[in-house]
C-alpha cells in the first residue's frame, strides 16, 4: 500500500494514477448509468414537487462535490504551506476548475428548480448566496493562479487565499440552521438520519457516488496534465540554456 | 417516467446544464492532457533534459 510520502514522487504518482484511472472511470460510468436509470424510470414523482424531484438527483451531488473539492483544496493548501508536499500545489490547481464547475451546476440546477417551486430563479437567501460566494472564491483562486504564471511563485499566495476562503464551507453547510432560509434544511446528512424516502435516497446516493468517482477521475487526469506541464516548462528552460551555451561556445571558438 | 409534467422545460434545462458544463470540463481536461503529453514527448525526442543532449533512440 503506497503511503502519501510514496505518492509525493511525481513519477510514482503518474504510474499509480495510470493504473487506477480506467477502474475509476469505469466504476463512475456504471454507477451513473444505474443511478440515472433509477432516477428517471423508477423513482416516483414527489407528492409535493411532482416531476421536478428529478432535478434533485443532479443538484444535490453537485452541491456536495463543490464543497468536497474546496475541502480537498484546503487540505492541499496545508500540504503546500506546512509540509511542502511536492504534489500538493498540483492537486490544488487541478481541483479548482472541477469544484467551480460543480458549484456552477449547483447554482444553475437550483435556479431551474426554484422557478417552478418558489416562483423565482433566485433569492438572496443565506444558502444560495453562500454558494454563489463559493463559486466567486473558486474563480478568484483560478484568476490569482493565472496572474502568477510561475508555479513556484503562485503556490503560496493561492494556498493562503484558499485557506481564508475555507471559512465559507461551514457557513454553507450550517446556513440553513443558523438563519431562517427559504432553502430547505439538511435532509440526508443530519442528526436523526435522512428524511428522504429510501426509494429516492438510494438512487441519490448511487448518483452521488458516481459523480464523485467521475470527479476524482477528472482530478487525476488534470493532475497528470499539470505534472507534465511543469516538466515541459522545466525541459524547455533547460533546452534554451543548452542552446545558449552552444551558441556561446560557437562564438568563442 | 412517461411524462415530465408542466415543468418539463425546467427539468430538461437542468440536465442540459449538467451536460454542457460537465461535457466542457471533461473535454477541456482531456484535451489539455493530450496537449501536454504531446509537448513532453516532442521535447524528450529532441533530447531536452539529457546531459548528453542527444535525442532519445
């Protein structure tokens, strides 16, 4: 079993992730296929929401993944700042666009659910607003990273911004408990167990697992691409230095 | 599921949004991975990074 220290070696990470990826992607596609079949053809219409319950099956996993990927980024930020883990910055950079996409999906699907159920696409409710802030933080982190193109210079400021932004994660989670919100309270991860009927809960959990495996597979591919990008950058610099030396030798000869 | 009812447009729009956003994300990541792999391969074929400076056999 490879330890985190072993995985810190980019070469070993490339080899292990290459072995893991087909299984991860295959399991994700299988679970998504089963989950969508159940969500569309087996789950009955809700007695209050009617057929719009189908939106929940993509909205809820997207919300969970938006929070999960930010938490992963915060752990990676600690890895960068505290342990100087070689792959922590790579993991953080690769996670940001994935988390941002799930936050965007969460907001869009929530708006499409909100219009028929609440009569409006958007309200400045604590849960909705804090998720919008999460998306803006994601975009801010991506923008800061792009503004500082050299990886060694970008890692620390991005890690600090990520940790500062992490305060928003518990605010999102508990916003429905702390404030009187239009958004409903937690119905799956709550004290006393889920309040969703098993006929809807199981398809939701299958889809959430499928989306999670898909997101992790994408994260591994993005990390592999980032490792290669840094290797390309290093080799390009080395080659330029070598050509400079050769040119200089030619001049001196 | 036979009929999505009066809110079919909102349901289909939600799944459409998921398809577009996730499809774009997947395509972007895979294309970037392929581009980096090709760039790295081209550099290694030129012998970049080798002490000898000779191209890979």
